[in-house]
C-alpha cells in the first residue's frame, strides 16, 4: 500500500493544498548526521524539527543514524528492539563482529527510530580504517585530530551498516541522506563499494568558508580567486576539506541550505548544488487570534524585572519607553556581526542623545564564552530587587490592614496616619540599600579572558558603559539562557518573545535560525543579504521591511556603509510608536507559514526523489526544471500603509501616549491579512514521477497524468 501524504499551508488561502501519493513501501530512508540525538549546533535543530514531517511521509521506513552518547541517550532516547527482521539481523550481525549498535525511539515530535553507533567501542579499528581510506582516496587523517578520527570511525561504521542492510534483502531501495562532513565519509565509502544506495549530501556551511570568514578576508569578492588546497592546508584542515569535497562529488544529489551557500559551495567544493533545501521550523499556532502578542507582553515583563535588578541605583529611565534588542548565537565576533552591531549601537546612542529622546535601548548579547561564574554585582542586583519587592509587600500588607479596620468602623481613612514611623523607616532602609557607587555591569559573568574578549574590548573602545547619560545600554550574557538560571530565569524562546527586535548582521550565515525563530514568534528582525534567511526572504517578500524583516546589505557595500545602514534601521525602528510596533508584529507573525516545514519540507522530498531517479533510473523517473530554485509564493506589499520606519509620520524618536492610542490610521488586521492572502502567488510544486504513475508533463505538455496539487 502506498503511503498517503498531505501537506498544506492552511492559513494561506492563496496556497492550495498539496496532496500527492508516492509508493514508499519498497523504499527505506536513512538520515545520517553527527547531531542526531546529540546537540552540537544548528544541524540538530534542522533534524529535530524536520523529523515529524519525514516520519509522517515514510512511516516505519525512516531511520535516523547518529553517534551513541550515553548522557544524551539517558534523557532523549527510549531503547527498544528493532521493528523489522531485516534491521534486527543487520544490527545483530554487526554487534557479533565487534560493534556496538543501539536502536530506539528519539523522544521528540514524531518519535522517529534512531540507530546509534558507539564509535569509541570500535576505536581499535581506527588505524586499519585510516590506512584503507588512504589507499582508496589518498586522504590522510592526522592522529591528533580527534574530531576527524571520530568522523572516520562513524563513516566506516555507517557504510558497514548500510552495506549489511542492503545485503539482507534485494527488495528495498535505500535512500541515505548525509549531513555535513562529519557524516560525509560514509557516503564516499558507499559509492566506492558500489552499494545499491541513493545518496544525498547536504552541507549546511562549508568548512573552508567558515574558516576564511573568521580570518577577516574579503570572502565573497574573492571567492573565485582562492587556492582552496593551499587555504585549507594553511589552516590545518586539509583532510577535513578533502572529506567534505569528496562527499559532495560522490553524492547522487548535492544540496545546500541557501543560494548564498550554493555560490560558496560551487567555488570552494567545485560542484554546483543540484537543489537548495532551506531550513524550516515547526510552527505552532495558538488558538487565540493574537495570543503571541499576549506572550510578548508577559515575557517582556519578566525581562523588565531583570533590568530593574541589573540597573538598581541607576534606574533613571522609564521602562515603559524602553526597547529590548538582542543578538544571539555562537561566539563568532565577526562572522555573526557583533562587531557591526556594537559600532551601530554607539552611533545610535549619539543620534538618540542629540535628538533629546526619552527612549532607552537595552541591547542584549547572548553568546556563550568562557566564564567561571556569575558576576557578584549582577547577582547582588537581583537580590536587591527582590528585597525591595518584599519590603513593598510588607508595607502594603500593613497599609491594607489599617485601611480595612478603618472601613469596618465606617470611617474614611486618614491617609496621613496610615503609614507610621516604622513604615517610613523600613522604606528608607530599602532606599539606602539601592545606593550604588559603581556603574551597572556590562557583563553578567566573570570572564576568564576579560582583557582579550572581543565584545568587552569593543565596548571599551566605543565607551558605552551603561552611564546615566547613555540612551543605549549593553548587557553581555556569555551563557545560554535557561529557566533554571538564578540570574535571568528564562528559556531562550521566552526571552525572544519578550524582546522588540532581533539584530543579526552576520557576515557569514549559511541559513540563520535566529531570525527565523524571531519571525515565527512575531518579533521583527534584522538580517543580511549574506545570510540564507535574508536571501530567502528577499526572494519571497516584495517589501520585507513592511513585514518587520530588515535586510542589511553587506554584500555590495563597505563596512562603514553597512554600519550606517544598520544604524538607520535601528534609529527608524526607535521612532515607531507602540501601536506601529504592534501592527508590525502582526505582519511578522503572518510570515511564519512561509518558514514551516509543511512548506519547506517539499524541497527535501524533491531531493530524495531526485536521488532515487539517479540511482534507480529504470524504476524512478524525475524531472526538475529549476534545480536550484526555492521559488515559491511571494508576499506583496501590505494593503494598508506599511509601518516601515522610512514611511512613518514621526520625524523624531519622541512620541507621546496620545500617538500610541491614535486611531486616525484605519487598520483592520484581519481585513489586511485577507487582502494579502488573495494576492499570494502559487508556490513551486515539486514535480516527480514513479513507476506507477507519471506526475510530470513534458515540455510539449504531454504526459501520462496531470500534476496533482
């Protein structure tokens, strides 16, 4: 029986439901990555969020393959017996020959099957396999590179697993999807051993590209000029680069996550990707119409509580006129654009001061770095805040009791007598406790390398020390957020919801999950045309800034010009009224369907169909007119006047509460959303055909069946 699959973006009336049937009963999918049930970076998010959709498509024929890490297995995986005789025989045979293979269910949405390989258990084979790798490919792996050694073990064990599985039965057609160079060696071995496996290799970021950008080179303008072998050798990653390049060339289908990375891969890996597979998210809708706005308000209040403690003694600004900006991700100072963000904040501070703005901007840097503990002054601030709250509650209870007793006897209270000397003494002591001789700290932790830390050195250079005269304040939190933290007890998702703007001016960002997460939560963001997310949004949205997606030009502008543009984006955002920001958040959240795996998952489906057609051409047929396209529907400019800061009525960042409540601008969110939906263009539908039915018409319009939407 063929497995039926129904994918739809139901909230977009311009996008028809996409139904298709594909015979998967005689095919099995293995998805291999080092980050299966092993969180290291962004690939973990890709696989985890996509698993539910893929499990719905393939059912019991979908298996994820990753490394066995005991600490992760205890909390994320339920170990069970393999469900099929073929798989059971495969695992038993490998275990009997000196391997240690585990099988279970990954406890995430979709509960996919996982095959976990203990690479350390077969470390005795490392020298033998390294020698074999040298003989077949000329790739030598140095003994001191532990990560590459793990890649060799993982690659040989993965190829062994697929070979054993293929040998157990001649019927299944195997699709093996490998992610990144750490898993890529298994693909090379599959092709070298001529296994009957359709292979896909996806690079989420090229090794050499990441290293080159971190070295402050003019990367994108010199892509065609790099001597890739020399550059990889100079950085001592030549063996890693060779594995990655070999995997890209050996794969039946080579894919990457964005157009900007496709250009990079073509020059550095010397193969043009066959298809682009953008990264998506599982978008969870709320039953209430604008529930995400309420969640924003709740999370914002929690951030405000932290700010009250952090700036105790210097809380001379109005939190109701305070904007929270943030940047988050790996601590790659230049690649992630933290250098550009800091310089723009200094310029923004100047603009706000000379315009006599009463607005305050607090910029959070959430980037993990080496620390030894929380900053004592920061912890003290939260303790002082809690003490003040307890004092206020004590006085309130005493006041309330006296008020209650006065009303009981039928007398109006004498307010002057409601608070006695003891109450005033308690409050004065609390006020004295808030006195502070030093400025509020920049960093919430004690840095191990304070003198050489890039962010702190940049802060010292631009002179933003959280002084009272500064309209821009900076808080550096060098640790991932957690709800169990004694300092800022919030998970990352809740923190993002409470902020007003995410700023990600990356120079090297193959995709960019941080701005994507902002979008699905209804939070505007700034990204660049050098990030996959920024390019994707430029392609799909007629006027991104109207929807709260600001695209910074870092490809065709110099650093100073890009910094001025970013400063302009920030300054204009500060000039919006509260009402305008609410309207913009509504529009931003409406883009979430565009980033849902229910839509973007079709590109992975297309890659698998393409691989099957190339590996088994007599059985599967496939045609794709635009192999590297991610073209889909395109959001038009909003029907009403966009809240784009450039078109704002306000000429300065100052605005009054009257402006916030101004109803002169007619705006109906539901009506505007409906107008946008009517104008949305039809998406690109994945064309394919299989042995039972033909879904693709030829160029002259002929075909055995029509395309099924």
